[in-house]
């Protein structure tokens, strides 16, 4: 199993992996993800279950410092995909019941465990961090064409944000955005990510019939900021546990939590807008 990558005594992270490795990993992973979203259930559901399993595993490893799982971490590992599976089979009521049961089991497991490597509050936060966005993605995708277009639009906007931020940050540099959380993020990178997200949101949204170009461009830019906030949140969590990456599952990128932090954050406002009727389903 890949081990957690720690910072050195001075707080500095190891050198970044080669860009070619990052691009290769992205090129291999993006097509299956897009195909699963386009195909819809059961393939999109299987993708979400695998994400839940991987994200819960990484969260448990972070909380436990990379040590072998104890009972609380094992409960989290089973509970996250379990709640999603209940939602897929029985709908919102079953998902809520499963979530409450998972919370109870986590509390009991943490109280009865012979060691407390993973604090209960962090395990509970992990359960919410993993399950809530994935439940919303399951609801957004559904089995309709509009759900397909919404989730594809969201994925492409989030990916465009990352690409635009990386390119602008490398090309322009300049003042740091939040050096204590992420030393390499710059204001120029944020601007580049917003521009890329706005252009992608307008083009993809207009092409798929989700709405007018200008509102979708503005929404894309806003989600770029939200996604950046999600990146900082995940960076803060890793810093709290003294880890550079959540794992080494994805060569050149770190772990699943490192790659979906922006998606996790951006899913929440998009789902809220959809519930308010901005996007008809």
C-alpha cells in the first residue's frame, strides 16, 4: 500500500512530480469517468461507489497516520459506500436511515476501540465529506439526459478550473493566494481558473442546452472560486495531519481526495441551484 507522504521538519513539501506523469494519469482516468457519466446507472452508480470506497479509505489513513485500520476506520470504510448503496436501492429515506445508522456505529466503534488513533470528530466529518457530495452527484445524474448534461458540465468546469489555474500560475506567478495552506497557489492562478471555467461553462452549457451562455459563464467562474475553497479546505485537513498527499493512488496527483476536492465543493451549490429549479430535471 502507498504510504502517506510527510512534510519535512521545516514544513516543506517534497518536489512536485513530473508534469508528464500528471498528464498521463489524467488522460487514462478521464475517459472512463466521462463514459460512466454518459452511460448513467448502473455504471455511474458503480463509479460513485468506487469513489466512496477510495475516499473513505484515504480519510481513514489520514486520521490514523497511515497505521493499520482499527475498528472505527473500518466502520467508516464500509459505511460510506453503504450509505450510497442504500440511496441507489431505496432512495432518500433509505439513505437517511443508513447515514444515521452509520453515525451511531462510528460512535460505538470509537468508544469501544482499544486505541484512539482516529479521533471520532474527524471520522464523523469524513463520513459527511465523502457521502453528502456523492449522494448529491447520484441525485443530479439520475437516469435522465438533463442529469447527464449537468454532471458532465460540472466535471468539465472543475477540470477546466484546475487546468487554467495551473497554466496561469506557472506562466504568470505573482502574489500567493493562501501561502499557509497551499504555498504554490497564486492570485493569477485563481484568475486563470475562473476564466477557463467561465469559457468552458458557457461553451459546454450552450452546446448541451442547459441555458444561456452568459449566466453559465458567470456560474462557472463562481464555481471556480468555490472549487478553490474546497482545495484549501482539503489542504488544511492534510496539513492538520502532517501529510502532503491523501495517498499515492493516482501517480503524479496524489490521492482521490486530492483530485476531487474542487468537485466536492462545487457539487453543493450546483445541487442547491437544481433543487431551487434553476436547472430543470
